[in-house]
C-alpha cells in the first residue's frame, strides 16, 4: 500500500490565488507564502457582508493507538461536499512539532484525504507556533529581568505562575531551577516549560475576535503575585505591545487546500487534553463568511475537544454548529472491548459488541448539548460486514444516522454517503445548550463536566487544588468556564481504563488561572502539559531525501 508521502507526490496543488478566488477573497487581502500557502488579512473578515454559512463539528469516540482518523474524515467529508457541488471550506488546527516528531506523527490527514503541502504544514508552516513561543517567552524574560533590575512591582519569585514554552516534547524541562549562574545571571527560582500548544498565548490567539481583543486578553494575563500576594498582570510589565508585534502575522489565518482543491483555513493548534483543543475563532468565522458550509474539528474524543468547543469556544464566540459528526472505527471499538493493538485485523464480533459502550456514551454526550450526531464509520480494509452491521444496528437503536466511509482510499467520493447524511441532519439539530451555567461554583462546573461527559460518580479536590480554588475566589474569577486537562485515552482520568468506565472519581490536583484566555485550567490525574517522547519517536523515521522530499512525516 502506498504511503501518504507517495500518494501526495501524485498531486500538484493549485495556485493559492486560484483557491482564494474560488472563495471570493479579494486579492488585496492575500499574502502568499510561496505558491501554495497564503496568509489572509483580517480585513477580509469585515469586508465580506454575506450571511455566514452553516457549521459542522467533527469529533470522535475516545482515541486509541489504532487511530480513528478524525482529521482524515474531516478532509474527506469536505471533499465530498465539493463533489456534491456545495460551497465548502475547512477550519482546522495547525500541527505541533511535538506530536509530529513524537508519537502521533503528522496531522494533515491521510491517504487520499490530505491537505497540502503536508511537509510544510507539519513542520514550520508560516511560523505561527514560533511567534507564539517567542511572545510567551518574552513574558518570562521580562519577569526575570524586572526582578533583576530592582523589582519595582515587588514580584515574589516563589509565586510566579507564568511558565516558558517550546514546541517540542521534552519531559526533562517540565520542572527546572533558573538563575544558577551567580549574581549576574538572575535570581534563582523554580520554573519549567509547557509545550507551546498548551500555552495561554495560544489559547488567547485562538479565542480572540480581532487584534484589539487579543491585546485586551494579553493585558489581563495573570503572571504571578507580589510579596503581599497581590496579583500581577502582563500589562504591568509593559511588554504586551511587543507581544502584539510578535503576533501580528500569526493572528492572520493560513489558507491551503486538499488534494482535490477544497480550501482549508489552518490556524492555531491547542491540544484538547491539556488546552481547549479548537482552531482559531478568526479562521472559523473566515471560513463561514466565504463558504456555505464550514467543517471544523475538535481534538481527541467528544468528552475533551467537543465539550470545550461548546462550553468555551461557542459560548465565547457566539457560535452554534448545525451538525455534529462522531467518528469511530471497528478497530477502536475492538480495543475498547478488550483486544490488543496487535490483534485487531481478525474478525471479533464479541469485542466489537463489548466496545460499543464507548460509542453509546459519546452519542449520549452529544445529546446533552441538544444535538443529534451522524456516526461516521471510518472503514479499514480488514473490517468485516458483520462487524460493521453491529455498529450500524447500535446507531439505529439510538435513532442516529450512520454512514460508512472510505475516504482514506477513495478521497471525497468515499464520503459522499456521509456528506448527504450530514446535510439531512441539519434540520434535526436545535440551538446548543451549554453543559453548565457560568454562575455556578467552580466545583459545580467541574462536577457537571465529570459526571455528564465522563460518567464519573464525583470529583475529589486535593489540598493543592483547594488552595488554588481559594485564589480563584479571591480574584473574583469564579464566573469563568472550566477547561479540564485529562487523559485523552480514557473517559476517566486514568489512561488505562478503556471502554465505558463506571464507578470512578476524577481527582483534581491543581487549577491554573488563564485570565487572558478566559478560562480555568483544571488539571486532573497525572496529566502533564509538557509531553515526553516515546521509546521510538516518529523523528527516528524522518529523512530529507536528495530530491528535497521529506520521508516518514506521516
């Protein structure tokens, strides 16, 4: 079977000017990065007055190592809409170098449902991640310099909450000690690194409505406390203007295309297990402004990315998806039913049946938001008709639409059935209802998510989390939504519990205040905001060939 790179070499991208013309974007608003990538000026968002199109959210059952193909399905579905002569555009997240070089590999789709140029998108792209990293670390440098230069604000080095970031998986940098070079090297203090995708700057850029909104968010970002335990905000360091300068181009969404010439805005890249997991509001609005249908996705399973899509992104930006797609595979349900990854290719009707509980829970979760999903079965060559029939029958029992797809092998035509089912489903969806009211206590909000989305019996706050909760209350930030950081491989906070776990409690170990982003990060279980590399990282298989082609970035 051909690799994704070999398949990609069969396609030549259309000039990006042609893609933008199809969307109706004024050429004055196009800033090309070569022939097949462009930044789109934010003026394009305000100068197009047409009514916004419909929004489709793609999510999935709980991820497994066998893969569900959520991004591939999103791209295949968009290509199917194009084949049906519908006006369509995608709004996707940018890949992070951490997963690309670590465990997951590239994030531009697969088979005949990819966006291109995949190598550039997966690596440095237009430099957005680097700009976000630099803006974040400018704050860190300014904090340490302020203390070194006399500390007029009285910042307590022991109470600095702002962390450095880098776009790489590096577990050794999770917790470090700074300033050990003597008097001229700064005040010694504890610190650490998160991955760029988990940074508050990333979240602020993705949730900002425009440049002015981003500046307001940067100004109100909490960076630490004084010796008197008074909060210190980024505006007090007088560096948010420089941060805006660094982020000027990064705020503009990136336009690319799929193999079949379907346009895609790819912008922002927060992870859904440790951040809010959605592409930028600006890119989503841009796509909706220039196409009748916008197809977007939220990271990991519905319990993580989609819950945050509704409770944070939709609530913040006044968005409401017209349809929801829930992606699953026979292989994933077998793993949820107890089978091992190396034993998924033989038919096992019992394992599929036992794994259906995970699908059941996610279908029920979609309904909590007042939506009715279309279940997309991403078919693999080893799947049997009998296995698929079990899933189809379960969807019928839930009275939700089901569509089998082969977009990985067949491109857009392999998702035609799914596209038609999605179009039919639009009339069945009412306005979304948030999972919780913002005037609830933080504990009540966390409990609502854990019980409704994960199926937990209750939540337990550690002593550290209770101390953090008191700070939230003192700062008057209890009205903020919650962004729960949790293991993505389980509905629980224990990554080893697959299927549909029952009779468990979620442990909240700390709360991080993201006042600029406008939410509270709730850290549960043992989740880390700086991933580590696996024993055999994907980077080991990546090579730059003599012809300039990058091999192994899949």
